[in-house]
């Protein structure tokens, strides 16, 4: 959403006699020379007054003083007389307009028990989370209103709670994770009193909904500073209550001949450091969870440290984590595929041609390859297998990677065979021979079937 549209909303509100400013993260990003992902407006106009001025608004949080104003092109046609629910445009197509307010009580640790609308911008800023997010900007004059020392903290690189940090985190426990994310993303430090409050209240993060925790950690994983974020999660005490399986990696030794970098936790964080930026969400979570089964499978054998069946255990644990955090089925499927296949790269040079081609044509194989590269860089540093795979992908024509079937189930029935589990075995055998360059025609394939699988 463009700054121009947000500015036009502010101008319209002011023409009607109201105060209005850009607020929050967009102001922070603009002052840092970054392009904001979205723009928010704060005003002393009430939600009813905003909706009267902008008839096409969406009152998604009017009880908290928040309405969405969609860009003209994103306004959806709707029948005002219909009782059917209206689809709200994506955040990227709207401007959030919030009424100045003060919040009274937070019994559920997220929503205020009572909202009192205010005429004062200063009062509204006082309820926000961190000083760097408490700045107001007049986009017309470029004047910045700073009631909380946010500009100074931006210049010093400090994440500081607005007011007393304990009640501020008590209002919304997720703010502790947001402090970690902002500190990692901007490479800032967390002010001592703010960090101390996080350590004291860390266990209370358990009351936050799993979806909100998942989304915040996903942002940490994909914004390019995941290693620092997880170190801060650990230091603040937030890691164990949010992801105990990752916390359990600390101190779990690995065989030095394969992992000179250190324990499983160290290896995992180094791997996160080597992910692409931007990073797909499923790749990030697959990377985080790829060795999650090592702590429970750790044993010291006569020859070296071993992790028997750690891939299978990791996949099972990863599935439990994905279900707990309520990932979608498609997201879970891809995360588990990354975990389940990450060790197969060690066998590619010995794979049959058919097995290799099936491996290379897995859905979203680029994510598998990126995970393998990061895994290598976080351990022995040998990228020979990575380069081998890249060369093979370039050499093998797409048509031979997934050729049209030479024989179908209907052909087998016409050949006098009864449908059943054997069909899959026969068709797989034909496909393997085709991928290996041993079969090229339907007639040759049928002859192969009759020879290898006689009636």
C-alpha cells in the first residue's frame, strides 16, 4: 500500500477538522530509510466518524477503534442490504485507521477490557509497545511527534518498552516475542529493564495462542536474522516455553568428524544463518526442525556418537510441532518432506538413474537443495554434493525427468491382468526402466512387463 494513499486519508480527515498522522512501524521504517510493508493512520476521529467519511470501510475492530480503508481498486462489490459476510481485502490493500485511545485492563493477556477513545495523540502513544514504534509522522510537513524518546532509541539501536515493561508485557504477552524479533531484525540491543522483565515473565508466553506464536517465530525465521533471534529467545527464557524441542538441542554433542562446529543447537543456528534471504516459510521451518530428533536418539557407541533413526524421529516430532502450531496441511507436508529427505543427499552419487530423477523432481526441490547447502555450510563445509546435484539438474532434460507413461493400468487390463496392488509395482518397474533409458516404446514396455511379470 502506497504512502500516497495513506497521506490522502490523512488529508481528508484533516479537511473534516480531525487530527491524523502516520503511526507505528511505518514511521520507524521511513526514519530508517526502509520501505514500509504497510501504513497505519492514527486519528482523533471515532470509528463512526471515520466510517461516515469513508463509506467503503471495514469495521474489523471498531470496538477497539480500528477500521480498514481499502484502496479504491481493492474495494469489493457488495450488496449493502445483504446479511452475508463480506470478504475483507488483504492488509496490503488497505490502510488501518485507528482512533486515539487508552486501554483499561487486559484480563486475557491480549485484548483490553475497556477502550476509551481519546482526543490526545500523546495518550494513544502511551499504550503502544516499544518506543521505536511510538512515533507519529505528519507526512505533509515531515514533522515527527515523539512523546516517548523513540528517535533517540532508533539512533542508539535500542528496543525499549514504553513505560514500565512488566505491565506493558502483561497487556499482551506476545510483545516479548516482538521485542526479540525487532532486536534481531534491526540488530539492536534490548534495554536492560525491558529484557529483565522478559526473563521474569517468559513463562507467561504459554497463554498466547499457538497461531500468534507461530506467526511471530515465522517472521524471525524468514527476515534474515534467525540465528540472533533464537539466541535472544534462549537468553530471555522464551525458547523453552515456545519450542521446548529446540531448547533440548543445547549441549547435545555430535561426532566431531562430521560436525566440528559443535552441538546440535549450535549447528541448527549456524544452518539458519546460511538460509537464503528472503526465505520461504516452509524452508525455514524445515531447517529449524531437520535435526529435532537428535536429542532423544543420542547415544555414545564404541566408535562414535550416534543418532539412530534420527530422521524418522525428527519427522514424527516435526509433525507433532506442526500440528501443535496449527500449520496448514500443505505447509506441514512440505516441512515434513524437507525433514524426511535431508539425509538422502548423502546417497545421490550412488543412486540409480531412476531413483535420482525421482529425487530431483520432488515438489519444491529448490527448497530441499537450499536446505542441503545450508546444512553443509553449517558443518563440514563440503559442497561437492550440492554442485553435483546442480550439474545433474542442468544436464537432464525436463522431458526425461518426468516422461509420459509408456504403459497404463488400462494397458495391463487389456493384457489380461486383474487390477490390484501388483499394478503399482508393475507400473513403477516400467517407469524406472524408462527413466534409466532402457525402454522407449509402448511395445517394448509391454514386452518388458510380460517378461518380468508373467501371468
